[in-house]
C-alpha cells in the first residue's frame, strides 16, 4: 500500500523546507526524507514522528506522523522525490517537486498532482558557513570556561517526582563551580521523599534555601515566590527534570556577563521546542541513545563567541535571565498564565520590545525529561489558553516563531554536531572520499553505497566550479558545506574519527597528483602531473581560492 501524505508548509528560498504529515498503515514509516538522485549522499532525512493529533482525529491511527524536512539545497532543474524507508525494509518513493528558474527567480512545480499549500518565500540565508568556518571555532579539547565573578540565583520549582529531583540535585552540586545561591521551592507536593531530598540539599550546602508552599500554586507562583529573594543577580530557571553537565553555568550565564544587551540565554536540549537537538521544534530522544554527557562533550568544544543564535523567545526549562533585563522589566507576571507555560515567552517578548536579545547558547546541551511537571492533558489545555493570551498581546509572536522555524539559523551547527556524534559512535568512524569531479564516479559510488548500507557516516568531497564542497551524510541527517581549503580536511580528522580516505576521479581533477596525496587509497590510475600540480609542489593545505 502506498504512503499517503500532505504538505502543510512548502518554503522556498535558496533552500527548501517542507512540513506536513505522512502515513502508511499497512507498512509503517521508519524514516522519511527528500532525495534527488541515486547517490547515497543525495538524500536528506526529515524529522519524522512529530505529534499530529489533528491527523489522528480526522483519519485515525498513530498521531506520531508529522514531518519536517529542512535545509535542502534548492537547485533549478533538479527533481525531488519524497522517499520513505518502511518497517518491512521496502523503500517507497514518489516524485514531488521540480525546480526551475524563471526571470531570475526559482519557481516550484508539484509533480504528485497535489494542490497547495501556497508557496512561502524564505529570506536568503546569506553566506553559508564553510567547513573551515566551523572547524576554526571547534576544539574537541577546549578548556573549561572561566568561573563567573558574581553569584547567580538559581530558582527551582518542584512538584513531587523525587526520582527526577535526585539526579538533578546530584548533577547541580557536582557540576556547578561558579558562585551561586540556590532556592528550592516545594510547590505543595507533600511528598516525604521530596522533603527528605530538600533537607539533605540544605544540609549539604549553606548556599541552599528551601521554601515549602502549603498548596500547589503552579510553576509561575512558585518561582515568583523564590524570586522575592533576588539581590540583583543574574537568574537561572532550572527544571527539576533536567540533568546539568560540567561547566553548564559558565557557558549559560557567561554571555549575559559579557553583553548587557542580552535578556535571556537558553541551551540546546533533547526536549526544548525551538532549542531542540537534533530536531526542532518538538521533543527528541537522546541522540543515537548516547549518554547526555557524551552529547554535551561535543557541544562544549564550540567557541560560542559570535555564534549566539537569536530567538523569538527563550525556553524556560533551563533559561538564564539577565540582571540588567530584570532590573528594567521585573520578573514573571503572576496570575495570568495559571500553573505555567507561556510566562517566559511573555517575559522575553517584553524584553525584545526594549531592544534586548533572547539567544540560544550553541555550546551547551542539557538533558530534559519533558512534561514531568504536570499531566499531558492538563498541559495541552494550559498551552491552548496561554498561547491565545500571547497572540492577543503580541500579534507578531506566532509569525516570529514560524519564521524562526523555517529559517532555522542553527541548522548548520546542529547537523555538524550530529555528524560528529554519529562518526564517534560508529566503530569504523566516518568514510572520507575525495572526487576530482562534480559527482563521484562509479568506483567511489560503489564504495560510498557499501559504507552507507553498513550505517557508516560519509564525508564526500566533490568539485563545485573552481572549488570544492563537502557533503556530510549519515543515517539521521545531511549537510553540505563549502570547502575553501583542502587543508581543512586535516582539521576535520583531528576532531572527527575518519577510518579511511579514498580518492577517485582524478582524470577530472585540475591537480590530480596533489589531490591523490590526501588519500589513503587511490581508486583508478594516477594521471601525469598537471601544470597546477607542478606549480603547487606537494600542495598540502593550499587554499582553493588561491588556485
């Protein structure tokens, strides 16, 4: 039986973004993506399995049928196919879109007979970061950030769930080295196990204050009571269902210390809506089943200076609030948002109205077991009510969130981090191939296909005009970056396990002998040195732009 699908959003700029749903009742979908030819690195997996209760209500079946496919290069003349891997092992594919260029503008033709949705024109992304740009900011052994000079007020609202509170407190005490004050607010849970943990925390450190509320008033009321002890510090809201990694406070609050124009800072997390990893928005399991500490270790290697990502709103599971912003606009509004949800969005929009920035800190990953604070049905009703309040107060807010999701400014770094994790998780590391042509020839394609079938991450270098590009492809993702210097490949190997380097298609290369020198294995005959080979000598690390 064929898959059935529907597009809700079709965004087109210099890249494609597709949002919709797909179902295959007789043979469930495992993965869904967009493909454009038969190369194993010419398929971009989508984020499949997002909750779509509207589809389940209308059609029945599993609500986890939503998808989002983003970051697909928009190339005129290319035909794109919607492609799915099914539970039976079969692959399903359907031609979906053809792009063309008319009067200087890329236009889109549907090939599946579907109508709508109306095309959304996306703003240009600007300069695509090169591989060298990312590697220049990445060190797998980056030293820890320096300690903060001022204490930070950490507010934690707690409602039962001692099983989650215990690992949270353990991680906080073990991994918080900068000065802090911790206020733990028991929100009327009347749980003896929680009471015992709070008493133990207070006895453990004299910087801990415990507040016990007689009745459950909800998150906003609880943290507002804690904020009454504010002494002009930066504030961090931390959920009791998070696990904090080493150096978390310095990486989260450090940007607020350095830039008073920042209002809030939020890290990446597996469940953090627009700050989600590997996919956003929505919730994710821990990537590849890895330990949260292993994921954060990759994030911690990034120098975040100049790479903060502007957000329409922070996300309150682990959000730092600047003391400068708090002095100007105060804390959360009590009474409006009930038990919680939307209060941090309201605060961030008030800050933005004053010209302050809300940012994502790209070098920190925090594990978050989402939704542990109150039941999902209650949460659903609360979200609907509070989103209506936000939309009425800030009519531009829904559009700002939608535009951020479509633009996805963190996509490049997020996928690069995912590739590093996938390569580290595979016993053979990544396979790196270098082609002297604009597409791998038959010999390289055969080796790429075999490695892809074995689940091995691929890094494929091909010609792009007078230069090169590198395509990173793995089971869960895809990323293409300009390669401005072949010397960047040595830097890639220092931070990413690469088992072997294959070089092929040398007859098409402008400097075949130089290119061959980068490989562990050369496929096919080695041509005679070209004039460029003779001019370059060994050629190692020469910038492509200088050729």
